[in-house]
């Protein structure tokens, strides 16, 4: 009950938080891989008017992403409002401890928590989710009723149908061709779809999730990255000008992991362990692994070591001691300790969790990574603590009461901020 007006404010409860139904339309945007430096470069050049608006008249701060700082875990956190320990998606790729098989996350089977999007759609709020990659659409659409709800991807834009996606062919809707999955246009297509849905009154709540293709390939100062940021900023500004509350954060930052000569700075954790204990005595899982390997060669800031169940050697302590002697590693922890410290999901964790220092990439074994995929570019990637600080932007100011209720800002507070923290204008 609103004490001033006596009106009842409708809310939905999701994973322990109450979210107000949007009184103004709300768009939450995941700027995939958008390290704050990309915004800083554009801001200094005076070429990002929407970001400047957030700084001057809305809200602009930094927040901590969920660990590990990979795409699927953080997108799942954004739409559920909780860390991976509670929603279960702790990587793109994991070893199933029960079967001993490795699993690529391709659908919604790993998602253990309901989403804010599904709850809002169930409460009658026209809700749309647009992702860059189709794999993410499948994972995040869990429970979202299609028909009232919309769930589409830019990657498979032309495959959208009313019966299965809640809306028809997006290439016809936008008058644009289907974007290449390895392109800046993939992300811009997501935002253009959001604008088209807003203009046609198809949604009052949207989740728009982009791709980090540009950030993996281009440093913040590059003309390619700056052009992308300008295009992105203009589209967010358009949504705000249409009367939408626009809230944006990132799933993770992005770090240069190359040496001065341009070659990647990599610790192959599996090779280190093989040299000490013998080939095949451990299994190293790179949770960044996904079908989009051209972005990063499956190299990231965190890997998991699994011990063989049928052998006593090496033990967890053996692995800890060996890896802690490698100075390019920041943290080497027993898996359960890493889960407790960082809110990760135990069923996907290794016996040992390895986190690299800033500027260092981790791999399993050199023979298992195709560095030719980097095509001579400097390696830029994410996954560890160095990529945990991300932007947290809103087109509107946040209330003092909402801000006072937080001890620290997490990227998965973004729906809470947009729905509960923005003062409703009379
Ligand atoms: Zn990402």
C-alpha cells in the first residue's frame, strides 16, 4: 500500500524479492562484455549522449557481476535476481559429476530458479525477451508463456513465429537482413527489435541481451569499438525518448590477455598438472567453452580442475600446492570454498577452482585450444575477478530509500533498481 495515495501497488515475488509491476514501460539491457572503459572512452570524447544523460540526470555507477564472470551465469542472474548458487547456471560448459560426461549448456535444463520475466508475464505484463544468441533465448525463456510473452533471438531472427516466439519473422518486422552471428550488427539488431516492439506497443517490460563480439575483438580506444558504442548509445537513447525507463548493465567486463608482442598470455593448467602428476590424471574444464569459440579460443579467467574418482593421486592438496606455485594464478581454491566465497553452484564446480591474475588467460591443455581462432588478434577475454566490475546505468534517478537498502550493488539488482528504485513521476 502506498502510504501517500492509498493505492495498492501490485508486485510479484520472485526468488525472495518483490518486484513492482511496471508503471512506465521498462527495458533492461545486458551490454554483453561492456567493460566500463568502453563507456569512459566515449564519454571523454563526448560521443555518448545517452550515457551522458544517465550520468547527469539518471543514475550511473559500477556494480559487481556474478562469478564466474561468464555470459550464461550472469544472464541467468540478471533475469532471476540471484547468484548462480541459487539458479544453478555456473558456466557455459561443465562436467556432470554424476555421469562423468561434459555438458554444453544449450537449453533451459540447468535453470533451477524462476525468472522475473516469466512472473511478470504471468501477472499480465506484456513481456519480451530479445537475445543476440539463440542458445541464450532457449535458456532464459524458461517458464515465459509464449503468446502473451515474446522470446526471440537476433541470430535466428527469420525463424521467429507467432506460435513459438510470440512474434513473427523479425527480418520482416525490421526490414533488415538476419545479422551475421560474428558481427556488431547482431547486438544492434537486438536493440532495433526492442525499439520496434516499443513503437508497436508489444511490450511493457523487455530484456534485451547483446553479444560481446566487438569487445572480444576490439579494445575500447579502437575506432571499431567507438563506432559500436555510438550506435548502441543512440538506440538506448531512442528507447528512453519513447518514454521507457532504460536500465543497462553488463554480464562481465573484458580484459586484454596478450603480451606486449601480441601473443596470448596463457597458463595451461592441464599441462602443468600433467607435467607434475602424469597425463590424464586430472580433467580441466574451461567453463567459457561455447559454440562461439571464435570470440576467445575457449580461453578465460577461470577454470575448474576435476580429480579422477578411481585414483588417489593427485589429491586436492597436491593440486592446490602445485598450482599455487604458479605466480600468474591469483586464487587456487578447493571448489566448495570457491562456491561459498563467490556464490557459485556446487554441482558445476570442480574439486579445485583456479582464477587467473588480471591479464592472464587460463586453458586446459595447449593441444586442446586452437589459437588460430584468434586470427592474429590480441586475446581479450573474461571469467575471473578482473572482469567483475561492470557499469550499472539507469535513464532515471534512483530513490534514496532504494539506494540506502543496498550494501553493495550487484549487476543482478538491475530489475530491482528499474522496477522498485525509480521514483514514479506523477
Ligand atoms: Zn558475455
